[in-house]
C-alpha cells in the first residue's frame, strides 16, 4: 500500500512559526497521530509526506521518531491535486494509494482499513460524512441511482448544491496507476484557481471506474484543524473520548471532563482518578491505585494499591505497591520507591532508591541517595549531594533514624540502625547502631532585649 499524507499547508490562522501539523493533540503532534494510524494499517509500506511551509521542522520531528517516511516538496500551494502529484514519482504503481491529511489527526486505523478495502478491487474509495451543518465542505453529488457522480467544493457550489449534507472528508483510496493518470488531467478551473484532488472523482466516473463510499463511526475522526480555537475544541473532544474508554475499561473518573491524557495511560482494575489530573508520556497505574486531584504524572509506573494524594508531581519514577505519596510531593527522574514507602508533603526525591517501609513525611530533599528499609527521615532533612561541580551519593542503611533538620554532606554513609540527632550536620560516616550528634553546647546568657527609643 502507498500512503500519501498531505502536510504542506502553512496554517496562517494558527499564527505560529510552527507548521500546523506539528501542533499537538493530547501531547503529540497532529502528524504523529496520523502516522501512527497509518503505520498500524500498513506497517512500513511506502509513506510519503508532502511538505511545504516549515518543512525543515517536520524533517527534524521525523529524525526523532521511528517512523519510516519519505518526503516530497510542494513549493507552491496550488491545491490538493497538485500536492499529491508531487509524491507520484515515489509511489509504486501496483498497490492502492491512500490519501491522508496531517491536520486531520484523529482518523482511526479501522476506518482507514474500511476505506482501503473499497479500492482493492480496482474501484475508488471515498470517505464521506453526513453533517447537519456542512458549511465549508465539498458536497457529494449522486445520480438517480445513488451512485457518486462528483464532488463540488462549497465556493463553486450553487445554492441548491449547498443544501446537500453529505460532505467529502478528503480521505480517498485509489488504484495508483489510474491516480497518476487522473492527476495529469486536472485543470484549475474553479474559484480558487487550484488543482483539486476531488476532480478525480468525475474523471473516474467518466472512465467507468466505480466509486464506493464509507463513513467513519465517529464524526470527530474527520475533523480538521485550521485555527487555535479548532485545535482546542478537538482536544476536548479527544480527551472526552479517551475518558470514555477509561470508563468502559472500569476506571473511576470523578469528572470525565476534567482529565488530560497526553500520551498513553494504562490502568489496572479499580483505579480511581480525581479531577484535574494530567498524564504525560507512558504511565502505568496498577490495580487499586487512587490518584488525588490536580496531580501530574509523567513516564511513571505506579504499582498496586498506591495512594497518590493531591498536587503530587511524579516524573520518570517508579512507586512500589502500597505506598502513600503526597500531598504536594515531587518524585523526580531516577526515583525508585519500594513497597509501602511514605513520601509526604513538600518532600522532593531525585535519582534515589528508597527501601520498603521507609518514610519521609515532611519537608525533606533526598537527592542521589540509596536508602534502605524502614528508614525514618525527619522533617527538614537534606542530602547535600552537590559540591558545585559534581554530584555525590548518600547511603542510609536499613532501620536508620534521621532526626529533623539534618544535613547529610555527601559522600557519606549512615550505618544500619544508626540514629542522627536533630540538627546534625553529618560530614563523616555514622556508625551502625549508635547515636551521632553534631551540635554546639546549649548556653543561656543574661541578656536584655533592646527596646525602641522614643522620638
């Protein structure tokens, strides 16, 4: 199968230096959504992106992905027919060619499969849609037998034709050899002065090539984006669709209209998600996980029965089963928590392993550390891991107790079962099973507090 994706439009109404097709829906560029659907349908078969404005940005995007796609340049914007013509030299004659659009991001693989099958017998497949308000779309013309006879763009349509509610979505599947011939016959005889791809329908009918139609199961699959407002509207539509899929799989969403999934979210059974949560990248929530309101979780694995409380941020971390995180906690990249770890309010952990049953319940920073099992980290504790040039590691062995307001100046080790008294600044290793304290002697002095002098 050949796949041609039209992605040359400038998108002036977006008012952006970024090509329109690279603006995101659900955290991924619109073009990536289209490429994903195409790859699921056709694997690594021939895919050609027709680029124009901002093509260098699209090349940069492709270089960072695993998609196998060639590109063609439409240096002048002369219409959709002219755009497809730029890709023809790279298309094999034998298979079907599928025409997709980089700014129509939510087309589903199943719909494309139905469309492609229409053309496999030598016919032309056309994806249409019935819309109550078809303003702006080309209308499908049918003869007395109900067969498609042509497409008329709205700017070229009479008042009578504009009453037709069956519209052209732009998606087509065509025999490639015939497509190449039809494209060479196109003329810019229309209000836009462009070469319309839709004119190949009339050419196919004239040659006796049957035109078959199918429709998408969901209207949002064929909705294109031309402005920031349309992008925002489609984002909400897609987020609600993703929320519905979670609900159908058994996830409890306290408000399905207030969740944002910007990547892939996998959930086990009996997962509950409160309002205002954002999931980025690939996130896995195990069975029984509850996520409180306004949490942000990115590229993380959360094991079963974890409770994540409000306003927690988790980024590239793993959380063991039965742990309690937050509220207002932050787990940064490289954090790995074992089972039943407690990380409380205003605690930040980075690039550290924390053993089972350990706790840091209040106001602490743990960076570049290895913490054993059943360790208690008191409020105000800081691992001083950075000397201004290099990062150093702190090791706290099992069952150690770190008193409040302690600074551990890495590299340093706290032995198993050791206790650090509150206010300790540890610069040397603390031996196991002993109390280590670093304080000046407390003194009380006779002293008179100054008073403010009267004017």
